[in-house]
């Protein structure tokens, strides 16, 4: 097998290097993060194995920036599904409410219950299909579901009739996602049937863009089809007061500037939906820092194998550091031999395979690296920065997965 070079950090195309942004996608994101130990000494002493530090102030400021993009009269429905993209549903929901956000977007009834307990006054939209047996709970929690099928509508109507209530819902229309929603050709018929249900009030309509961050022409076709279908809904007797379609990418591209509601996700947390590609300018800041401490530092000779499969053999005598982080914590195994971490403000390449609970990095060029040193896997240290977008590019995955897949084994700490 070829030796592991170990002298430099593998880099994604156009990644953020030495704290400098090579393109507008990097430049649009505020990189003025301060080292955590300088900002909060108590937080520094709290770090043990692995910690995700979430800046709620950054989230509130990001929301303010997104409001400015949407313009007057455009409300936001931040996505807090999947534990707020790994940032913590309850603390994030409270921070959003403090920022004046009225809507929250969730994916499951259980997430809806958590959001309702946390922010009782919030309007909580259930973005993913629910099963008919869950209709009574959807009603009890006051969730606003997106309806895709007659079976869903019928179950919600029956639950509301039994409770002597009227349920609010939005109609989802499939304009090209192919995942959920009423097929476009059946939207008018569905609207007419829904208008005849006395215990359901359809107050809005929604669609999902399939590739707003990569294919503006396809997105424009989806948006145009959605506009035509909205007219058919209104003609069938549905008021459709609230219309929403725009995710972070569509909001930034002003695809649905006439809508009064947008559903940003990634940008709420300071992550660009465009990855490392060019994007419109807006100032947001990453909310999450992922950090650990060096567990071991050892000196190994050239040719020594590293980690499972011995896929890496050292190309030189090296000082290697073992970090107590692995794919069991949600760190991507796909970054084996490709990613890097920050040690003393320098990039230290990952050597060999990422294990379930540990990884090995090359600390040869980090003078004085020692057990107990802070290592940053996502975030800023010194003049260097590693962003979620960079890791996603290296791992060939979506930006969403980098923070959302962090497991419960990662301690979360929230700061202002």
C-alpha cells in the first residue's frame, strides 16, 4: 500500500484555507468567531470528551439577516426538525421565539409535541406526512399538518368531529419533488373535496423545491406550476391565506418573493445551502462548534500502519494524536484520510480510518501538541476555520448531515 504522506491536510475544491475565503460562498458567512476559551473560561474548563457548543445569539442574528433578505411582510418558519439540525430543538425554539419567530417547522408528531411544550404560543407546522392513527394527537397538539392524501384528511376530519373542533391544515402539492404532496394534476379535485369537510379549515398551501441550490431553471418551473395551481385551489373554494415554498436557497435567490412565509433551515444555523459554491451575499454566522481534547500523543516510525485496515502507513517519523471522536458520535467515516482537525490553530490531517470512538491525526507539524489540548473539528481556532460545508464536500454528502447526524453521545452546551 502507498504510504500516508501525513504532511498536509487533504482539501476539498475551493475549501476555506488558512481562515481566508476563496469564493463568495465562503465570504458570505461571517467568520469573526472568537475562540471559546477566550470568550468563556468556564466553558473551556467544562470540556471533557466531546462537546458541541451552540451559540444561540448567532442563531438570533442569523434570523435577523434572513428577515432582511425576505423583506417586510415575509414571516419565517425556521426548521427545528431533527433536533434543530443537531443544535437542540428546545433551546433553539426558545431562542427563535425570543427573536419574534411565530412559526416552527417539525417533521414528526413527537417533535411537534416538544416544540409545543417549549413554545406554547408558536404555530407549529408538521412538514412530513403523518399516519392516520396519529390524527387525534395532531389535533390535540394544535399542529398544522401538510396534507398529502385523502386518508390523512379524512382521519383529521374524523378526529376533529369527535372532539367538536375545527382542525387547521395546509395542502401540500407535489410540483416536482416526488416525495409527498397531492400530485399536481389532482390538486383542483383535492381542493374541492377538502372544501367540503366541515371540521378542517385549509388555510394554506405549500410545495417543496427539489434542487433550489443547484438548478434555478427547474426551480423556476416548479414555482410557476405552483402559482397556476394556487389559482385552481382558490377557484375550488379554498382561501389559501398562507403560501410557503422557499427553503434557505430559494429565499436567498428570491425565488418566491411574493410569498408571505419562508422555511429556512441551514441558514438559520449559519450553514450555506450552496456549499462551497457562489451564493448571494448575506451575513450569517455558524452557530455550532464541535471540539474535543487530545487523548494521546505518540511518536511512531516511518512505515507504521495507522487504524483499521492499515490503509495508512506513515511516510515519515511522526507524532500522532489520538482523539476520542468517531463515527459513533456522528463524525463522518467518509472523512477517513481526507479531513482534518485544528490543533493550536493549525490543520492536522486525519490519518487512516475514522473508528467508531476514536481517530488519529498527524500532529508532527504542531509543536508541543500534548494530551489535553483542545482540538476543533468544526469551528474556529486561531486564524483557521473548518466549516460544515467543507466537511460535506470532502465527505461527498449534504451539508445537513454534518450537524444533524451528531449523536446523543455528543454533549451539547448552549451559550449566548
